[in-house]
C-alpha cells in the first residue's frame, strides 16, 4: 500500500512527536500550527541570560517516549543527562525534603503525618501489584475500572487523613495541578505507575527545542485550521489564510475543545458530548530571576493547601552548566494554585506579581532584595484535569474511535488530555496516534 499523506493539526509536543513517528514510517506529513513558532504550551523564552520555560517541567528517567523523542531530534548531548531535583515540602513555614516513592518509614518523617497511618502505606505496593494490568500510562483508559472514587477518598480510606493531607495531596496538586477533592484515584495510581520510584529531574534545555528540531520546511506556521470535512474519500482542512489542504488522514493534536470544534462535522454525537465534558485547570506562572539562589541544589518545593498560600509549587534552579540561569544567579518559578489563578486571570500584571512575590518572600526571605526581574505567564487552560469519571469517558471515546476507524474514518487524536498532564503524556499520545494510523494503513 502506498504511504498515506497526513496532515497534523497542532505543532505542540503531541503534534511534532506524531509527525516524527509518521515520517520515520515513510508517510508524507505536513504540520499546521497557528502560532509563529512550534512548541505549543511548552514554548518559553529567554531574557538576560535566563531561559524562561513556560513552566517548571518535571521529568524522570522512566519517561521513555520523551527521552526517545529527544534522541530522534538529535538533542541527546544538549538536553541530557537529566538534572536531578530535590523534592521538598513546606510545612508550617519550614522546608523539609520529601520522599517521592511513598515508603512508609520515609513518609512518617514528613511533619504532620501520623506514624500509624504512614505504616499503612505498606498496603500501597500490594494494591499497585493487584491493579498492575489496569495501570498502563500509555493506555490510561484501561484504568476505567478504578475510576469510581476520588484520590482523596481512596487515600484517606486506605492510609489515613494525615497521609493524604501531607503526602498524597501536595504531590497531586503540585506536580499535576490536580483538584485535590475531584481528581480520580486512577490519576493518582497512574502518576505513580508512570514514574515509579525514579528520581524527579529537569531537562538541560527547553522542551520547545524539541519542536524546533523536528520542524520541517514543509510545515505551516502562522496559519490556523478552521474547518475539517470529508470529500471524495479525502479529508480537507480549510485554512484561515485561505485555501485548503487535502490528505488521506488527519491527526488532531489539539486540546479537547478545539478538536471538537474543528472536527464537528465528522464526529458522532457521543464523541461531541464526551469531548465537551473535558475540563482544564488554569495557572499563573511567575519566573523570578535572582542575583543568588535561596537553595544550594535544584529544588522542587511542594506547597500543601494547609499553608494557606496562593502557591501550588516553587521551583528553584541555581545557575550553572545546563541550568536555566547564569552561574551565580538563580531562576525561581512560582506556580499559583488553579483556584487562585482562576480568580486572578484578568487581574493586572502588577497586582498578580505583587501577590506572588509576597508569597515567595514568605517561603524564601530575601527574595525581594535579590530580584533582577520577573516574568509572568497566564495559562487559562494550563493542563487537562483527570477528575472522577474522566477515564471512563476516555474508554468510551477510544471504543467509539476504534469503531469509526474500522468504518474508514481516518481521523486521529493526540494531546496530553488523552494520557496525562505531563510532557511524557503529550509525546506518548502523539506516538500512539501515529502507531494507530500506521496500523490502519498497513505502513
């Protein structure tokens, strides 16, 4: 069979990873991106020698799809090895290192965790082994059976309220911006399955560099896909700048809402309903360039809700080789909680910066005196939410899409809202969409 011609709509990490896999399989591919540069929500910037990523992304050595994309892009020497990060937590105004793995004795040392409840975490490994067949990070819809209660209810029931409040909840809220009350227990268990006990780390370069490296001269920047239709056995994508592009197949590497809007004419009613139900969390991200670092090591500070601060997390990167800050300086990135961000999305920059800098001063006294400059980013739809019921919706969507592909609809979907709110989730979703397309066309 002749290799298909494919249009990928969306030039974020999901889109470029799908395109890279399809090109490697011999497909003809063009990517359409409405922004003037690829990268999507991974796109950052630079100022005065500081690399200002869109957010303080965390990764681990187990994230094989992301690391594979780095290798495919020829960026291994530039972006690897990963930079280790010390995970810490704020407790009553004090900072203490936090064990990410969840071993009972280690968790018992977290201030506020009751020993007898921490010891109950010995059951967690047994539960994860029992559920292992359902916990595939690349096929999260398999966890639909576990999508019957919230992570909060699950952890409180099995391990106790103090373990939830001081260990599980800060991890979910900080690392995934998950809603503590509504996140599914499947989200909690899949996050653990994805990274296991691998130490958390950061990349030695902007993730947007991946999109730049994999971008092709044939791809389209600065134009937006506005319509999708099927004509004479082909899929036709209309462009805002005029004209249309035709292809044998289309990959929509977009968030749920624009995917549903663009593909409305090709979707069945159940798909429209399930895509419309997808939810996102907003985030305000403040990057503060400092003359000196408040910590000796690269640190990710989780901020429990009990601390009554507008912060979900604070990332500190001391300057040096592979760091986003020059030697002797530091970059601090404060991520506001979704609840606080939602109320401040339309507030003036000065108001938001003052509040977040004040919160940073409470965490790291002296921040204000060391400040060179700050940079504020607003994300109305920062990350997808995986609340109770979302994995059941994903399972239903995947079933519908498989049936429609069997009938000849050559429409594929990618994006972190299909897998997980992480860089790995975005990349793995793109590769999964490419694999499905290649299987359908026999290439």
